[in-house]
C-alpha cells in the first residue's frame, strides 16, 4: 500500500483493531489519529505505550522517586 503524497489521513480504530481512512473512519471516541501514513496509524498503540512510560518516569523524577 502506498500512502505517500496522497493527502489521505489514517486512523487506528480501537473498536475494529485496524487502520481506517477518512472514507470509513469510526467516531472520534474510537480512534487515534489522524496520522500521515497507514504505517504510523498501525503503530499508534506502541507510540501511546512509549509516551506513557516516558511520562510516568518523568512524574517519578519530579516527585523525587527513582525508577
């Protein structure tokens, strides 16, 4: 699937566990995005996990705790 240069937006659907586009996207409460590519949308949950871990580590450092 080539998605570069098309101007399309991609979303990761939490309900269907698949990439969706503007043409078939579920309501906003069920999706992450938009992303510029289908690959980025497929990696949405990994990105969320990485960000959560980084934020939790920063919260611990701010509170004076070490992880």
